[in-house]
C-alpha cells in the first residue's frame, strides 16, 4: 500500500546542514529535538510549527535526547556531552570522550544518560551530579545503540552486537555477530523486549530474538528493502539509515537513502505501508509518544560517488499516521 496523502507538513527554520537525529520528548506529541551537522541542537514545537530554542556545540552534533520535558543532552564531533535546560536556557558541559560521541540515550530505569563513542566506550552519566557513573569498553567504535527499560543494545564496528543490563554493567549479557554481512547502520529494541531490529548499509534488515533457546532462534530472519530497480532492471541498493518503533504496536518504520519510509510488522513479516518518495535520504525518524505522529529528517547523506551539483535542502517532515498504517493486521490461522 503506497501512501501519498496531505497529512504532513515541513517544519519551518530547518537546520543548515545534514540532520543527524530527530527525537520526540517523553509523553509529548508536541516537542521535537533535532541535532545537525551545522553544530546546532534545536527544539521545535511541531503543533505551532515554530523553532523554540537553539544551542550550539563546537562541531557537528551526531545525536541528542530528552531526559524530561525541559532537559536535553547532546554529543558529537567535539567529543563533548552537553546538557541544556530549556526553562532557564542554560547549558552545562557534562563530560567528554576521547573521540566523537556517536549516540546519546536516556535510560529512565536508572535515571542515567548513556553516551556511546568512537573511542570504543559507553559512559553512564548521573544527570543530578553531572558526573560519570561508569565507563564500559565495547571493544570497537560504537555506531548505534538502543535503550529499552533495563536493556541496552550496542552495535559496533566489526558487525558486533552487545547486549547489556544497565542495572549491572559489570559484564556483557550477550555478545553476538550481526547476521547481516555489511556494516551495521542502526539497531532498535522491540518495545516488548523480545528482540531487536538491525539494519545495514546494503539494503537489508534483520529481525533477531534475544532468547537463546534454539526454538526461538529459528524465528529470526532478514529481508531486503530500500532497493530500487532502474529502467534497465538493474537493482540499486541503498543504506537503511534509521529504524523507529511505534510505541505500542511493536511495528517499526525504516528510512533509507532511497528517500522512502516503510512501516513493517516484524513479527508477521509484512510491510504495512510505504510513504511517497522524499526528495533525498531519510536520515532520522521518531514516533511521538502515543504513536500518532512520525517525524522524518531528510538530508543528503553522501550515498553516491558523485554528489549532485545542487545539494538537496535539509527538511523535517511531520506526518500524522493512522492505525491502518502502523497496526499489525492479524491473520487467523
């Protein structure tokens, strides 16, 4: 089912360079945090389509997150983790890594901020004291991570997947190798914590299960997506840059460098819908807290050997999504 409807719009005052992350705040369909390669982090009110706040790093920002309605954390190529308070418009430099910070996530289970870096380490930070509460070697560059309650999933260079319990980081719960042959681009845990979804640079997505029971492991699978055949029948393969889970349906959206967003029912191996093609790569996706809105960051993302003469504009689309697009269609067996 292809969806090309009028229920979406572009945010005004988008970033000036590649959008690295879009994230809705907790318990909100209104406030969206956006980080960018232009060194800025922006807070948008999507209901009034206004830019509310902006603060700067000393280099491109690769990720950001909310801890609550008024505090954000962000990190990037300046190796620095920053906290910003939108109520008082004050910022604090929380700490740093030895190399770029690639991922920033909030874990409500332990009320901690997790930063993952190309220096091979994940650090846990206490937001009340702005000090590091622990530093954990992942063995390679951290490319992507996902927090789901007490579970932390980490995808590193070398196609390694590590599973941690944030309540006890003294040992790794599981170490795995990606079932995809090429570099990991994104990882996200199912909201029901049964498994995770993994994407790679070569147009593939894998659905994996955390239970190591051989019967459960038989259910894992991978599939091709974000590929377009040209008029000569030659298939062009695109990176699957981002995965975002619907908060209640256990379905997920993928965004690729082909400019498409697909929504999948991972447990039933079905694509639920595909939106129209956007003007350039999808670099980030975020469902709002109740799953009624999907934010999409669109930016040119160095996917071709020859960049276009005119680099496409950076855009953030806000789209209302329906249960028909996002809810599993159960089949009676």
